[in-house]
């Protein structure tokens, strides 16, 4: 049985992208039964790892619905004139990371989880 490691937990599993568990049976019924328990064990392990790798994230959201001089100034500081615009401030870096305009959950989680590994 295989279970992919969520992107935000990959730092806790160096060199791995999935967890593999042998169910030790060729009987399909027994395999299904064992898979349910193995999956529950893996999910529990992920929860423990998640608490160990707590991200301590604070979300700051700027509203661009109405003209906002403070937001316009910040966008200009980064040579931007529109939103979406995402920055990630990590505790060990003096400057924030600018994330791409086409943002995926994986990119965001990678940027956040890199803050927990000291990279």
C-alpha cells in the first residue's frame, strides 16, 4: 500500500515522497481490511509529524477593492501594480520571498515549510 507524503511534511521525510506499507497477504479481502488500519496508522503519523513541524503562520491580507495608498505604496516598492501579489516572510531571512503570480498550494506550502527547516 502506498500513501503520498503531503508537500508540507516532506521536510520530515528526507528523500521520500511516499510511505509504503506491506500488507503481508495475497487475499484481497484481508488486504482491504489491513489497508484500512495501515492507512489510519499513516494518517496518525502524519498528524504527529505535522504538530512537530508547526508552521506558525500569520496571514496578512490587503484589500484592493477600494484604492488604498498604503497598499499602492507597498506594491510600488516591489515594482508591482496589481494583485495577486504574495510574499512569504521567513524568520531566518532578512527579506521576504516573492511568490509567483500563478500560485499553487504546493508552491505556497513549499515556501512555508522551508521556513521550518532552516534553509
